[in-house]
């Protein structure tokens, strides 16, 4: 005679179900079903929902043809030919009846109301670049979710190193590193850094991230690439091409965003000319983030309904300048100038000459978002002398307009 052993005496056996094209029955159309259905749809299951009512989101899935909705209560026999069942009603008697049928028909069954009575448990799941993380902690779903979140976040931001050991396709990525604080790089950018063989880094990129890279990663300072007969940008392009053709995974780590005065398109075009595809990972632009970190909103209700970002690397009277300073002087919104510290005197003169008020407030934020960030305020009339007196140096973002005076009294840095 076989002795019955309580299920609770044993841990759950983890397994991944392949449900594509297989019948799955969900009993109940409430919030639990709403949370669980998307994953079942994504798995390709043939889903039948049995419930007299459903949430608007579940109803939308039925209208879109993602699930088949039978608008009635559960009846014995509804689990015929079913591979997997999810019981999610508020009726304990109905839930027990479904569970009993599942036991008779040997159908794996999840119960949202009574995990101990179920034959299967739904783990807390997450995904990151082809990896599925599933966590079970028995009867503590909050802990399962917390462990899941920690693992997925680590995989996404690269802090949990888990390199692929089977063959992987090398890549080239132009990654925007953000304004300087290493915490402000995107999750995808940090993950690609963790997977790189070669990193070609800008001076203004988040340098602290480089120290976290594994020892085998070759880090190349773009400012120190031997230029020889090449221009600086051409030499960087050639380095990208050389390492990519050698089958390496290459990250071009740039400050801010690759396509905001970052010459990222030149690099993408150079790679494309050699038949090398690249991924562009946008970054947080210093034109918005640095003023924000200094307590300056680039737009503010009743003050500025627009903001304009321009490069100040050439002076207004330089024939190479593509900026229409006369038009900018007529705008009432915020003007943000990048790479303009050494030209700000001439820029201020040009704006005033074209009608901008000399008393227009202005702020210079040096090394924004970093530990050495500092803000220096002035006006168009005083900025040239202020920069000299305060020894303001690049990199610095310049904000011109009435928003400069809108800073809160207290801002957590």
C-alpha cells in the first residue's frame, strides 16, 4: 500500500513549459488573469478564457483575437485536451471544482487563491536579452519578485556579469554615455559595455565606468589615438573599422548623445561604407540634463514654451558658423549653448546686437552632474568678465533666458 506524502514536504520542480499552439484554459477574467495573460500570449499558447465578465484590458485581448473568450461560468469538462490551466476567480467552490478536474485529467493547474492546492506555481519572471529569469520562493511572492528584479537589473546594467560562452555575434555600438555621472548611462548602454571586447572612449564620456570593465577589455582613449596623416575623427573611424573587422565587439563610448554634436553619424557612415552595421544607443544629452541637475528647467509654464540648443564651438563672426544668431536673439524661449565657454563673450555681444536685452540672465554649469559640478550666474552684459573672473572652463553648458531665475531654493544633488 502506497503512503500519501504531503506535497508541502517537497520543493517545486522548476521547468519551462513550451505552450506554443497548445490549449491553455484560464478561468476568470479579473486582475489576476489580466497580469498573467500577456505572458501566455507571448508564449504562443492557444488560450481559452472562461468567465462571464472580464476587465477592459482582457476584453481588448479577446477583441484583438489574442484569446478566445467563452462568456459563462466554468463547467465540468472545460479542461478537456488542456495542457495548462490557470484558475483565477473569486469563487472558492468554482476554483476547487476546476482544480479537481485538473487533477483527474492530469492537467498542470495554477490557483491564484490557494497555492498549496495547486499542482503548479507561477514564478516571478523577467527577461533580459534572451535570458528568462524565473524565481520561486514557496509562499513568499514578494521575495520572489525582489530576487527577480535584482537579477534582471544586474543583467541589464552589466553589474551582474554573465557573458555568453557559446558563439555570439560581434557587434559595434555607438553608445551615448550621458552627461558625466556614471549612473546616468542607459541600461542598454551599460549592458553593451559589459559585453564589449574593445571600448573607444571620449574624454567627456563617463570615465568611472571604464574602471568596472573586465581586465581583458581593451580600452582606447580616443584623444590619444595616433593621428599621423589622418584627422582625429578619421583616425577614430579607422580604429572602429579595424577592430570590427577583427571580429571584436566594439563600443564607441561618447559623452551625452551620439547624435547631439557628437559626430556619431560620421562614425556610422564610415562603418556603413565598409559594410559594417552598428547599433546606436541614445544617451541623455547634457543640453537638458545638466541644466536640470543645476536646478534650471529648460521650459517652465508661463516663462518658456521652447528651448533651442546650438553649438558655440565657432564664434558668430566666424564664416564657418551655421547658426542664425539674429533669429535666436528674437526668440523668447530658452537658449542652451554647448561647447561655447571660450566664445561666450562674442556670442553675448551678437545676441545683444540683434536685440536681446543685456540684462537677460545666464548660467554656466561646469562639469555638470559630476562631483565637481558648479554653477556660475551672470547676464549677457557681464558674462565675458564673469567667465574670466571665475575661471570657468570647459566642459560647461550655458543656459540663457528667464528660466535661469526659476531655480528652487533647495534641490537634492
